[in-house]
C-alpha cells in the first residue's frame, strides 16, 4: 500500500517503512507525527484519489533526525562594476520514517 502526502509545500509518494527527508517539522527525535493531508491512497488494484484530500485518511511517521543540509553558496556578481556579494544558506530538514498508513473508514 502507498499514499501521496503533502507537507512543506511538496508532495511525496510513501509506503510503510520508507525514510524520507522533508521540510522541518516541529518535534523531537523519536516523536510520532501524523500527516493528515493525504491526496491519494493506492494498493495493487484499488486507488482512491481525494478531491483534494482523501477524507479520514492519515499517515503516521516517526522522527529519525532533525538537521540542516549542506551549505550552498549564493554568489552575486556584476562584471566590470566591482560588485560581488557572497551569502550562504543551510536548509533545515526533518528525516522521518513512515510507520503506518490508515485508509479512510
């Protein structure tokens, strides 16, 4: 069984046991969280597509890690003007493991 969930402005196709990196969520390592914005639930034969969400469906997950990604360099430059500006950015993320998918009743 798989589901498509929406979190952090992005959509993810998940199955039980999957580990994925999502935008930062509040919580500590080991906490259980629940994704209620389930857009689709599928099995080998049956597929339920929400309008826009599947009512009553949810996906449970456990927080494995709270961290920040590698630094990216944002460099602005205009030739022959003497203009250079360098900035860095590290995006915060949460790694979660999908523990269960509850279809609507």
